[in-house]
C-alpha cells in the first residue's frame, strides 16, 4: 500500500484529502492541533493505517527531527501533499501587521520548503513519488490588499515549477493545485475569527468545498505513471478570476 504524507490535515482541504485517499493509502497526518489529528485518526483507522505528527511547519528543527524520527516502516513515502498554509489579514501593505506578513511567508513558503526538504529523502526511495503543492489563484493574480499572501502563493507556484526540473531525474511528479474560493476555515483565519466577515466571502453563490479540491488532488494522483498533471486551477462556477465573483 502506498503512503501519503499530508500537512495541514487538521481541517479543510487537508482533512478532506485524507478521507479521499484513505482507501488506497496509509496516512501520515500532520498539523498543529493534536485533538483534530487524533479525531481524524480515529475516524480513518478502520479504513487504513494512520499515524499523526503534531508540529508547526514554521518550526524548522521540529519539522526535521519529527520526520527523521518516523518509524522505519513509514520512511518510504509515495505522496507528499503540501497543504498547510493560510492567510492573515486582508489589508493594504502599508496598513498590514508586519507579524501577519511574516507569518504568511513563514508558513506558506518557508514551512513548505522545510517539509519538502525533510520528506524528499524518503520520497526519492519510492517508485512513483509525487508532490502536490496547494497554491491558489492568488499565486497567479495579485489582488488589492493581498500583496504578501499573493506573493507567498506565487512562490509556491515557482517552487512547483522548479521542483519539476529538479526532480525530473528522480522520476518524481509535481502537481500544483490553485483553488479559487473554497469554503473552509480559510476566511475565519484570514479575518481572525470574525465569522460574519468570513461568511460574507461565500455569500450569494456556491463556493467550492474542501471535497472538490480533494477530488482534484485524487485525480492528479490517479493518473497513469507517465502522466504528470502539472497545474490545476479550480474556480466555483460563479468565479471568473481572483476578484470576479458573480453573486445573486
Ligand atoms: C484562497 C483563495 O481568492 O482568497 O487562496 O486568494 S483567494
């Protein structure tokens, strides 16, 4: 059975991906919220073998230590899903909190680099390694008030493209997934728990769900070995670009 390593598995797209992959993969579920990880492990362990790793992707030392301390039987990883990431605030650059800007670079860019570096030695061992990076439409289009969030996702896009060069010789496929509006905890985190403001992002149309993105990830993973889905942009039907959403 193949093994999938999923970051940000405590909720949203990460948890939905764990659920969709469970029948075919052993799962290494990573995240910061131990309770959520354990609940998902309990839910899925009648379907597959599951282990959990509780760490913050920003904590470089812990990322490497935890991954290098995986039991030997889990040190052969087929699929890495770099899903951990979020947005903090939606403000003009000059008004944004510097700590929020740093957090987005630290989590979305540096955290992804740490996890990928730490997992790669165990991925390169496998026959059909595959990395899936969760970017965003924000990585393709910069929008007002999103300067550093968009920059962090543009970096993810570049890393996906670069890894395709770097890992070509190792036969590892790299898929970049760029969602538009997906209703998860994303906006609650961006707006720091302001539920009304978060809900307003998804009003007047049907947004994507975490399951919609998980099924795109499964689609990329389920291709024959010679097929590499390089890039997938996914919008709700009502969305035409990063900033154009038709609401009723
Ligand atoms: C999440 C989607 O539209 O807020 O990355 O950039 S958006």
